[in-house]
C-alpha cells in the first residue's frame, strides 16, 4: 500500500500524517465505506463541481448535468466524483453577487487543491459563477473544463415573446411610466422566466458562456444550448469524456489561457455586444495568470470588431435563436480573420482545427456577416478624461446614438440610498437633458460594485415619455440592460476618485466618438473640493467584509483580491500590435 510516487487518482494530494502509505490506506478505507471497489479506485479521478442550490434557479438542471457528466467520465474509463462549492445567484446575493465572486473563486481553488482529482469539470451558469470557477481553476492549474447550465427558454405574454431579463426591465419601465397597470406587470412576471437556466438574452451569463468557449475552456459548440434541451445533456456527457482526455494528457489551464486566447475572447466580447461585466471578469481571470488588460488596446480592438450577433439587449433575438443559428462556431468562423487560430483548446486541438471540423454554415439571420453588422464597432467603448483617469466604459451598441455626443448638467446622488429616496420625488430638479450621476457604488463603496449603474429614469420624466438619459457611476449594470450608461468610473468615488467631487449643476461632457468623459470644472476647483471633504476609504471590523475592503482592487484590475493575482507578470493583453 505504499505510495510509489505516482501522483494520479486517489494518490494525489495525500493528507500528511508523516507516512504516505498510511495516508493512502486511510483514504481508501473511508471511500470504500461509500461502496467503491479497488478497481474503481485505481482509475483516474475526475472532480465535478456541483453548484446546485434551491436559491439558484439558473442551476436548476445541475442534477441532470452531473449525471450526464458522470456518464461521460465512466464511458471514458475514469471515476467521477462530484463535490459542492458556493453557489451564487444574481437575484439572491446580498449585498451583490460580485461581492461573493472572489470568495467562490477561493472555495473552488482550494477544493480542487485539497481533494484528489486528475481533472475537474466546472459546472456554473449564473453570472459570477463561471468567472469564479475559471479564476479558481486558473490558480489551481489542474486540468479543467467548463460546463455551463445553459439559458432558459423564452416565454410568451399576450402572444409577445418575452425573456429575462431585458424584458423584465422593459415591462418594469412601462409600469413606472404608468403605461401598464400593477395587475398587468404582475401577470407578465409569471411569463418572463419560462424554465430553469440563465437569462435568455446576451446578459452576463450568456456572455461568459461565449467567452469561455472563445478561450478554449469548453466543448466546442457548448456555449449556447438551452438548459432544458437534449443538446445541453449531450454537451454535458461529452464534457465528462473530454475531462478524462484532459487528465491523461495533463493539459492544464495555463497552456490554454494564453495571451492570444484572451485576445480572442476580447474580440468575441466586442462582436456579441456582450455584457460590460465580461470585461471585468476577463480582467480578473487574466490576472490569475499574470496578464494585465490594456484598456486602450481593448478600445482599439473594439474599433476594428463589428457587432455581429443580433441578440437583446443590443438586437432582437434570444439565446435559443443563437443556438439554432449554429452558435459560437458560426460566429468564430465569421471572425476568423481577426482571431489567433493556433491557440489550444480543451480538445487538445487548435481553434483553427476545431473551426475546420465544425458543421457547414447555413442560412440564418441571427449571426450576421461581417459586411452587414448589427453595429459597425464593438459593443464596448473605453472612455477617459478628468472624470475617469483610470478609464470608464459604455456599452455603445445598446445606447442612444443621439446621447452618445452630449453635454449636460449633473444631477448628483451621493449613494444608492440617496437615489432611492429622491429619484421619484416630483420636486426633483431634473430635466431630460441632464446627466444622472451616482456615487459610492464602486468595489469598496457599495461594497461589491452593484448593478445600480442602470439608474431608473426619474418617474416624472418617465411619465412624460423619456426613455433614456446619460447616466454615470462607478458601479456596474446588468448585461441584460440597455441605455446610454457610463460605468466602471475609475478610481471610484469611495477612495477619492474625481467622481466623489462632482456636484449637482456641474457640466459634464460625454463624447463616445472622441472616447471622452470630462467634468467641465477646472483642476483648482476640484482640488479645493477634495481638500474641503477628503474621502476616507470604507473599513470593517471583522469577517469577509474586512478582508474584502482591505484587499479588493479597482475595476481596471478586475475587482479581484490583490493577494489572489499571479505574482508572475506576463505583460499586457492585447499586445501593442493587434495585427494578425
């Protein structure tokens, strides 16, 4: 029973009792209590991360997926072992889901390290779970493959197709504007989420699914199948089989998640009109491998990458339509001249080889040709100026073209609570041409950078028919939201960024064409305001909140913890020369 030095299967990561042979003997004795035989325990071990939870309907199909993954693992000759980690759902996470993402990444990393597995299948879906798992797997660097739970089906209300959560926001906006009754908004609530699964539009969950496939960390074609379809179950089975292949080849994440793979993913983020959250998550994942995301180069990439996917909130369709149109292989083929085709994928083959093997294209209207894009430039533009020295972003593909070149008077809310108390006040001094500014919803200020950047239109303006206004904050917005909304203003107001010193009545200029976000107040006046009211960064006495506030980084570094990023610096992504 002595350990012969083989670090595979049940011999991986033996607990240290000072006697390796006894450690293995003890481990096998306990696992045999669950009915395993010596023959089973001699096989490679494939871990399966189980994030099912009664609080997480996006992961409601997790039991089916686990069984299908196990089937694939057994068919390929290995031993499947599922285990639980934290599960995060966007609507059931207080104070915010991003606040818990880093904790989930730590849970994922340490459980992969702690338990014997030759490869791991990461089952995630709702917004922050997939990036958390990829962050943890990148740090643990054990062979890994991602399986997403898949999108929900769309519903129908009075013969109109609806789906979460772009249509959630649309109908709630109608209710706030008195266009529909309380009874009607309650009726549509029953139809917005027609099945388990993630949001049916190109929100953060769908964005991260597509980016994961672009990174090479997923079964080709695995991003788009809806949660409650046979296609999703077949993808799960194939994922299990491929995990065994990864274990045998020892193809670790660092060999797949290269600088060129991240460049491909950034191209895809632009081309799908993806969630602004995708940029934060890619930055965090890249940071675990020693890469930094160069926002100026990301913006340059966006100028050269059209939006090709016609999905809400930038377009008209839903994820199940994207799947029927051929999904990511069709999009990647259309982007082929802009991609690095030599990067490795989880199959062990290159992206180019996978695209050559993909099914032939067919006539469809969801994934456009590059010559006829939805939007001529990438979905996200990077802004800079004296209001955002470290950068800010806007989802230009979902914004009002008229408002993207705009100068207006600031109407300032000092916090989310201040906004909640005053936004619907009929005496609020606000006009449609004004710019709404919300402070203290950044990484430290909230904490956890909530999606409150999607500020509601003041009720008196909504009732007058106003549908959009320029809105600026240091927070985030849901990938399902649309509007002329400037986000991720860095540095955040809670640590003394210029946003902290904006006052109602100040003039602000937004020019997406010039990539400008400027506060039209001179530097001397800003310095005087800062001296009058210096900012003290938020603190906490104990617990995870104390750790979070002490360690969390700004949006341009992915809102990760400083101690979780790699200490091995590998340079910027994208590189200085974007030519292929």
